C-alpha cells in the first residue's frame, strides 16, 4: 500500500510533467531568442536546484540564464533597484520593501526543501534535538555538547565535553529567516531574538560565515569539529554532512527527507499571492518541521525577448525539473503550488 505522503509526491511529479510538458513544447516552438539572457540573484536555498534547471534548458533550448546565490535579502534588494531581471527569495517582501516597488510582480514557487541542522561531532553518532534544545544552543544558553539537556535527548550518543561552535550566516538570508521563525515558533519560549533574516551570533560560541556555502564548508572542513549550524538540505547532501533528526511537536524525531518536507508543507496555509504561511509547530508525526518553499520573484511586464527566455526557464523549472529535486536534496512542489506557479508564469508579458 502506498502511503499518503508518497501519493502526494508521485502525483506532484506526474502532474507537473503532464501539465507543463506542453508548455515547454510551446516555448520551444516559439523559438526563444537564444541571443538574450536573463539574470537573477538571491536565495542560496534554491541555488543548487537553479544550477541544474538552467543547465538543462541551456542544453535543450539554448536558453541563457545566470544566477548569483547572494542571499535572499540581496536578491530582493537587487530586484527593487532593477539590477536583475528576477530574484530568488525564501521569504516574501516585507511591507517596507513592497512600498519601494513601482512595477507589478508575481511570486512563483520554485522548489521545496528542508533547512537542515548540520553538525560535526566526531564519535557522537546520530543526534536528535527538540525545538527548545535547539533554541538554547543557537542562543548560546547551552554551550557544551555534554550538557544534560542534550544528553537526555540522546542517551545512546557519546557526547564530548567540548564547547559547541555555533555557525551562522553573516548575510541577510531567507534561510536564517526560516530558521529563526522555527525557533520562535517551536522553541518553547527559549528563543528571544524573534524572526530575523540576519541571524544573531551567540556571544562566545558563535562564528559567522558568508552564505550557506560558507556555513557548510566550515562545518565540513578541518576546523568544523564540534560545530552546528543551519543550511539547506541540498548542501548537506552535496557535502555528505550529518544532519540532526529534529523532534517535532508530535514527539517524533524526523530527518529532512523529501517525503518529510512534503508532509510538512501540506500542513501550511496558502496566501492569495501564492506564498505560504508555514506551520513550524506541525503535529504531523512524519513531518520535518523546518521546511519551506523558495520563490522566484518576477515582474509581470518586461522586455518581450527576456520575458520569453524567463518563461521558458521557469516553465521547465516548475515542471519537468521537479523530477530531479529529491536527488539534489530538495522536495518536489505540492500540486497546488505547481498550479499556482504555472498561472503566475503566464502573467509575465512584454
């Protein structure tokens, strides 16, 4: 018998191919101008997925897309100042940012995934941690790996008395916004920093690194012993780093697998603009609680040739490329987001 979670994934992939393959064929028939390129910047969360999709459309359609993983905050800023054609962001515009925008725009859900808790504790083995414990670690309240709170949740682990090195993002980041939102919602009141795109560096134990790439490189490197940090699951998969099983509100310890992310997103609420209100305190036993969706932000009015290139890229990325998501450390979009994303892509016009 196929589980409900697996049915969601299978239906998502099948539907994305059936619905969007004709659109991809139409883009091909329209003979997209391959002399034109579109540029984007922003979310590092989606970077590995974007690289795969843009390489595919370059090979099949000759479509040219460039993307700089500069962080969600920088991506939104570049979009506002019109230095890029599109932005990647893990969170929507703030009210203050939205006021600066003069042109109409759309959010296009691109990919889903977990924000993994990466760690490197030699000899400890597999670890599981709850929201309140993670809140204490990332705020610096728990500073030793053999603290009784961590030992209680990991009675079989060999935990050293070493100081915990907390590795955080130094840049404005959607990943940091998602991680802090999770700690705020599921930290049992232990997190006092609120939701922020610039993650606070805990005094005495914190080390800031540029981008998720920097966080993953630090933890995976020779200097990374006894460290912990947040980064996208795709970085953990790419670098073969250990990830914490997060104890969700049901009491189950869950890894950031594609199925667990899809289950968590099914418990989110959709806004009219296609963005999601995430439920970090989900009580679904099979859900990974630190799960999110990353968005492409595009203007609905742009140069005709660029509009064609961007539509071709997005049509493939929201469609057939979803089948490569799990292999890259992501989760395919639920069908509801594929549908809303397809409708938003159609709004991009000259």
